[in-house]
């Protein structure tokens, strides 16, 4: 089964679209516009082009910081235009008014989603932009911009606040949806994927390793130290598994004290599972408890469903228990000759 690549979070997806598609499109539109001779439009074009270029060049951490810097720079830009209104190159025109009225609602929508992981920050930045654009409209109105409706600043304020509200509501609904999806496929105690996720993801027939692990004599931990101590042991074991896998596969809590691991074919699965077993055996858990793991490991045959390989790994786990526990038992996949013999 090929390892699934988790989709990017919503804020990262929208950030890519905003910086790599929207801002370049704005830049091109301003270049093609006949009114770019005005200093304000040239400055806006350069700001959009710089934001797009930096997002392409910066690493992920820098891209994350860029969204804050760019939003603040855009707000400062609008405030500066309002302050400089009336100066040569910054005199308000109908073209500049049209650009402001077109870009402001679209920017509010985009910023809400760009900051979907920090909705309060997105709301503050949106409201700051609305106030800045409203101040710019008032400034242009005071300077007597021809063709400008007397109530336009108030209308811009109302539309901006409304767009911010509805966009924020959508972002909140999206966050709740993804929280529900996460809860549906993850174990609440350990944070590992759960049995339902295994059923969803184990339908492909590509070659991979399947391991079933079980904590030895786990009932003794609960009986001697209580179920809260048992929960701490389960969480600690899950952490060891995740740290050892280090992105090389997927870990599931199957139920109780049992775990399932799916590892891609190129991974040295026996070494990984043995490392997990050794790490657990050497560790002192909360309250000084020490536990061990038994594991069964197999590999899917070409075209074999993962569920069938799981059954073979589960049988290998039982063999490990019968052999004295605290060990890994390997089970080879059936050969074509075995399959022909079984079909007779």
C-alpha cells in the first residue's frame, strides 16, 4: 500500500494559492492597466510581486512568517496612501478607487483562510484592513474625488465587516469539520490512528510490512497500579512507536494494549520492530513500571489484501506469546507454490 501523503492544512493550501496565483495575477493586471503610471499603483504592483517572489523562495517556516509580514505591510501601505493622498502620484483617481473596491473584499476572504489556523489573528488583520480602507475612502472623499458616492466610506465599512464575519464563520465550520475527521480516525488516548482508519487505508494491494504488537501482561499493570497508570503506559508506548518509526510508516491502536504498524516495503521492518521492542523493554514508565512487547511481523505477497497479511501477523504474535513473550516472530508471505497447493 503506498503511503498516503496527508493533504496540506487549509491555511497552507490557501496561502499557496494566494501568494503564487492571486498576487501574480494582480501584478500582471496592474502592469497591463493603463493607469500604472500613478505612484500608488506602481507601489501596489511591487508589493504584490515581492510577496509572490518571497513565497516561492522562502522555506516553509519563512512562508509561514511571510503571511503575517505581508498582511501588516498591506495595511501599512493603505494607511500610507491615505496619509499621502493629494501628493503628486498619490492623488485619488477613479481607477485607484476601482482597484480598492475590487481588491478589498477578495483580500478579506483570502486572509480569513490564510489565517484559518489562527482565526482571531485573521479577524484582527481583516478589521484593521477594513478600517484602513475606510480611512482612505474618507480621505479621498475629503479631497473631492469626482464620481465618488457620498456614502461610499460607510458602505465599504459595512461590506468589509460583513465579509469578515461570513468568512470567519466559514473558517470556523471548516475547522470543526477537520476536528471531527481527526476524531473519527484517531485514538483519543494515544493520538495514533485507530481501527477505523486502518479499515479505510488498508484496501490497497501494494507490498508493505504488517506488524501486530501487544504489551505483555498489561492486565497486571492495571491491577497493580490502576487504570490511570495503565493509560500512561499506553501513551508512552505509543510515543516510543512514533519516535522509532520517525515517519517511516503508520501506527494504529488496534484496541486495548494492541497496536498495528504498516511500513512501506523498502523499510527494514524487522530492525524497526526489534528497535521498538528493545526501547520498551529498557524503559522505566511512570511509577517505575517496566513492560515488554511481543510482536508478529509479515509482509504482503504481491496482490494480497492487507487484511490477510494482518491475520498472518496476528498468528505470529500468538506464536511470540507462546514462545515466552518479549520477542518478535516473523511470518513469511505465501509463495506462488503455496497458493497453488492451497487451491487444490
